[in-house]
């Protein structure tokens, strides 16, 4: 009985839409919503699950995009640091000649 209450609260709560959940967890909640709806036919249930999978794919693509952006920023910072060091080396080398 406790599990049913917890699942119901999780499915109906805004936490299910929160950014705290991983894409996998969001898909699990979505599929639980599909199962919880007893009025859905088998075909509608499959459609609902397919929609959950599509939402997970979109979620993972968005997370990948964010990760790629962070990595690009890190690479840019590293290359700027490298260029500054290279300039300082070149200046030190040419000043001593």
C-alpha cells in the first residue's frame, strides 16, 4: 500500500518534471504514468511508451548538447592559456637573442 502511495505521489508531483531526475528516471516515471492509466488500450499504451522513449531521446540529446558546450568552453580556455604561454616563451626567447 505504501509503495502505491509513493508511486502515485511521484507520478503526480512536479518532481517528475524537475531537472533533478535523469533521463532514465524521467522515462521510468513516464512509463509508470502509462501503466497507471487503466483506461488506455494496449495500442494506446504502446503509443504512450513510444512517446516516453522519444522524450528520453530528446532529453539525452539536450544533455549531450550541454556537455559538448562545456567541453568546447574548456578547450577554448585551454587553447588560450596555451597561446599565452607560447607567446611568453617566444618573447623570452627573442628578448635573450
